[in-house]
């Protein structure tokens, strides 16, 4: 049975890779891509998403513009990592002028599609959770009508990548992350920031170097857009391995066998701390006396993911 996906993105480089992976998988159908401000402003997110679809020959997939700011206003961007345009400022020229973003807002679109296909859609959230929180508030039973939810975001050890203590997607809209974890009414699977820091869960550079040499149009597109993150990881950060957070999250959706270890936990999001706002708080020792509300991915198997990553760059 082909599984239906809605992918919620703030399309920077790793979101682009995740979309490409989903589109290469014959076992899933991407019914919509919804956009939200995050890595870059939502208007640029929409443009980037359409470019990715064009590179994959899939401009038939509807793209919806969503929230342009966090629930209470403000937010943050990650142009230092993904480039001003979100795609490494690679200057990719594509004529996508004939492709329009849908007139309907992303939030009612999510609600409509989930109700149209009850218990058939898996929601893959790779961005700040603003759109998802707004959809839950408008349709509180939304989560129970989903086949599943996977979220890339949050952190488990209090070491942030965007603030002192918080991961980017949760830090960009802590209130939305809080709403989703408390009110989703279905147990999401969360791939947290820490998994992407482990050499046992990421890809070796020698494999990456061969992967990016794939002789295809999609591979050339990928090679262009990945330049800035690779430079920051390999040269600036001197990381001994390559990581792509959203790509790994999408891999867990299309093939759960890539998940090496999970743990059921109760977690919430800190909203009031001067230094800890946006941090995912995991009740490791059950001190809050609450039932578990999510499945936490603790380790990812990069070897099992490689065949999927290699297939995604082939022109078919």
C-alpha cells in the first residue's frame, strides 16, 4: 500500500534533500508540501521548494504557503548555514515562472487533506512547527486522523545549536513546539538534534564524496546546493562525518529499519526560561508522573540508509 505524505518544510539544503528522497521512493506519495518561515522567509521557502520539484520533474505536487512568523511573532533564520537564498547561494537558474503556489493557505490545506484521507497521511515536519500548531488549534482532533507523525527537531541534552539550550526548529517557535507535543493526541516519532552529532549515526566523508559524484541531473543539482553546509561542516567545523538532519528524518519515514534504537518518553518544551526557552525537556526519570507522549529516535543506522540516498540521485 502506497503511503501518503504531507511534508512541512522551511526549505534550506537539508529540507531539499529530504524532499528529493521522498520523491524517489515508489512506496510513498507526496500529496502536498507546506511551507513555513524558518531557515529563510516563507516566500523564499516556496521558491526553493518549487526549484527542488523542478529538479525532480515533479511540478505536479501542490505547494502551499504557510505562516510567515512564529505564533507570537518574530522567529529566526539560518542564512548563515544555508545561504541567503536557503540553497547555498548557488545561483541556480530555473524557469519556474509558470508554477504557482496554491492560493489556499497551508493550514486549512493540511486540515482538508487529513480529513479527506483519514488515517492515511503521515505528516513529516522538518521545520518550525507553526503550521502544525495552527492546524491543531483549528482542528483539535487532527492528530487522531493521521497515520503517523515524524518530527525533526528538539534536543535531549540541553545543548543548543541556535540558542544556548535549544535546537533550531524548536527555538524558532517554542510555543508551536509546545502546542504540538501537548495537543497532538498521537505519539510522534522525533529525531532530535543529538542523533545528528554522533559519528555512528552520520555518513563518512569518503562515501559522501562518491555519492555527490553521481552522474545525473539531480546529483548536479544536489552538488550545487550542498556547497555551503558542506564547507561549514568539513572546513569550518572540522567534523569527521557528514550530516543532513532532515534527510535522516525522511529516511526514518520511508524505511523505519534505518532506526537503530528508540525510547518512549514524556517530553515538553520550556517556554519561560531566560536561557532555556525552546529547549525540549525530557522527563528521563518519570518525575512528572506523566504517560509517555513520543517516540524518541536515539540512534540512526547510516549503512541501511545509504542505498536509499544513492537511489535518490538517479535520474529515472
